[in-house]
């Protein structure tokens, strides 16, 4: 597994330009970003992962981070193995994963593998619950996940080296460096992880036929390089370049009752986005160009897909109370896949208009509209409207009511339409309407949020057998998901110990509302692999140079058959982490120990696919900061 030398050489040649730039012009600090996206998401639930929490998960994947910090359920198969998301009872393809504003879901499979996204090079993570196509386009039906890197405009040089060793042959390495002088800023990261994943599995536990063996054919190796470069010629404008090349090789693990390998898969992705940001008296505008190239090789059968991306945004205040933002997104998609029957080219163009209106000091609203045009498709118009009403607000406490209703859609994947045999070019886009409402309460260091939601998805695409071993996707299903989400957290101090504790809970009922085929008796049943109950409780503590974390994660029963006749049992996981950091002048050393599933709970997220038992991870990080 090797990074193409042209990509690596290009990035390594660019970064020294930022390192050795001699212009140390001092620039006045001015905020030059547009209005945060949540301003246009009035009434929606948005959760941002705190920076100190992200720092604790630099060794983890995005799947691990979200599974430990949110009640969102992941259908994982183990460390480094495929891990997909079930957001508010929807399908994995109904969650949009965006990196610096670009949707990085697979255009062939229609979903993202969250286990393949390392947290080492990500600065900000935000979780937007519910449908939001008016803001982000296709796929954002159940929710969207946002990964962002932005300039800090700090001055000086920093370097870091992290090495990790863990259970089941895990080894990790991270090497990073950054430089800034107020005008130039650059950050580089190289990472590599691998594991044998040979954890023990017990079959027929408690029975005379009980046997234990170690998992075979489940190893993985991952590496990547990330480069961020920012240039600020004046205080109200800057250029940015974000590049990320990643590679992952993994064996496709067999089920618990099979010792035969299922195959081998290699994923490669190259993502580059360049942007220009300008904030002036005439408003804020941004123009962006990007390139994404993904290759999935399964048993030496490759699926290469490329995208050229262009975008423009303009934002300005109409008056003291109303702000408008409009823009366009364009993608040119090409795929040369033998199973598509030839080369495929597709154009996608989106136009959108976003409005925020402060009706009064207590009432804030947003109105959004997006129309997409796709080659061979008529995507639905996607509007949304939301409000936040503040009942009261003081320095000590506040209480807000929120509500939002929106329409979303998903364009069928290239595999859905063109895969031979079985592809169906007559498919319609999936169409969804969703609404949510709730209360947000804050009292000094205590906060609570309660949200109720409902979501209807029509033209849900399902693959059905049509002749012999041939399956074909069809718009045959309507699904209704609804539920309640609760979040409570409290910060407090005990002597010299700063602590935060909290609870996240989600109740999700997601049912099939129409028959998928003639005689289908499963209408009204819970969708497979969607838990009705999930939640987590956590405790974070800081004492001088010590950091500690305790997590309790609970996932309820999940059905594995459409008739709900069989299910996987509920499980509970307890994880702990302890970190000690020391600093001396410009040098720092962090030592961290994680113990996962400390109760050695046997559990499965997929039928006949056992997950690891008790496991450990030890990491050591040296860092240097010279201002």
C-alpha cells in the first residue's frame, strides 16, 4: 500500500513554501468567516464535539468517536472493518458525510465507511440531526456529519510524534507538523495504523459444544497524508488548500461459523479542495474548486470514480434583521467501471437560497430552498423552515423552544442505476419529509435538551430478486421513523478536580409502511438493525496533569429478519481512559491508556459477526511548540 509518489511529492514541495516564508507581517485579527451554518438551521438539533474530546480520540476512527460520544448507532464489524451508520432509523446511505464542505460518500455504494476516517487530522466535528438537503444536498435524509479544517492564524512552529500499541496486534503511528506567521499557515500529517484483529471468539457458549478460536482473516492496514495550507494577504481575505490522500487494505472477515476468508478489499481516495474567502463591505463570498478520486478494489475488481467540483457562495445582510446567502454547487462525475457497461459521465448542479430572519429579540427563523439538476433525473425541490423561540434568557439561565420541517432527497447511486446485471436506470430519487421540535434549557453549568422527531421516506430503494440470481433495485418501500432524543450534562468542581457528566438517550421507532412485494406481511415491523433504545452515560475528569474518562454505552435489541422473528440481544459496553501530560518549556509528553469493553461483554452488531472483547491501547505522544 503506497501513496502515489506524484501526490506525495506535490504536497511535500508545497508545504516548505509555508515553512520558509520570511514575510512575518503582523495582521490584525478579524473574523472573516460567513455566518455559521447553524444560523440557517433554526430548529434543528446540532451537536458539536468539544475540542478537548477530539484530542482524546486522535487515535480513533470517526466511527469510534461518534459511537462513544453520541447515541447514534453504528453497524460495525470490528476494529478497522466496515462500519456504517444508522441515523434516526434510516439507512446508511441516508447520512451525508462532508469534509470541508464536500460530500465524500461513495458514489458507487452510496454510503460512507466511518471506520476508514481517522480523527488524527480533523479539527472540528459537528453532527446535524435530521433531514437537511436544503443546506447540504443529496443524502442528508437521516442526518449529516461535518468534518472541518480551518486556519487558526497562530504563530510559531509545532511538531508531534505519536506511537501506539494495542491488543490484537494493533500498531499506530502519527507524525505531524505546523507553521504559522500570521500570514502563512501550514499543517501536515502522516498516519499509519494496522492490526491483526485476531481476537478470541466463543461459539455455543455454555453448551457442551462450546469452542473458542481466534478470529482469522480480519487484518487491516491504513495510511494517509493530509496537508492544509492557508495564505492571508490581508485581514479580510484568505486562500485555503486542503488535501487528503488515504489508503486502506483489509481482509473481509468471515462469519463466526466459517473459517474461510471472504476476500480482500482495498480503498484509495484522493481529495483536494481549494477555496478563496473574502469578507468586505459588499458581503462575504467564497469560491471553491475540488477534485475527488475514489477506487474500491474488491478481489481485484476495481470501481474507480472521479469528481470535479466547483462551488460559489455569497452572503450579505439585507438589513439589521435579515441575512441572505445564495450559491451553486457543481459536480462532474466520471466512472469507467466494466460492470457499468462502459464509461459513465454525469452532471449535477444545485442552486440554493438561505435566509435568516430575527423576527424579534426572542424569535429567530430560517427559510431555505435548494433545487438540484442531475443528468437523467428530476430531483425534488427541497425547502426547509425552522424557528427558535426564547422564552427567557438571563446571565444565569435560558429556555428555548425549537421546531423545524424540511424536505430531503437522495439521488440513486451509480451502482443502483448502471451495475450489470441488475442496474435500474428508471429509478426515482428517494424523497423524504421530516420534522422535529424540542426544548433546550440551560442553568449555569447544567444543560438539557429534549427533541421529538418524525421522518417519512418515500421511494425507498431496495434490491429485489427478479430472475434467478439477478437482483435489481426498485422504489418499493415507504418508511416512517420517529422517536425522542434526550441530552443532559452537568459541569462541576470537586476541590481541584474539574468534572463533567452527562447522559444521551435515543428512542427510535422505524417501520416499514408499505409492502416491498406482493404478499409482503412485514408492514409495521421495525427495520432490521435499528435499535429502538440506545444511550450513553459519561464522566470526564481533570486533575492537574491528569485526564480521565468513563463511558457506559447501551444498545438495545436489533432485529435481523424483516418479519422481526429473530434479533441480536442488547449489550452494554464500559470504556475507560486515563491520560497524563507533562510540559517543560516548549516540550510536552502525553501518555494515555485506554481500556475498552472492560467487562468483556460478548456482543454482535451483525448476525454471526462477534465484536472484540476486553482490549487495551497504550499511546505515547511527544510534541514541541515554539512561538
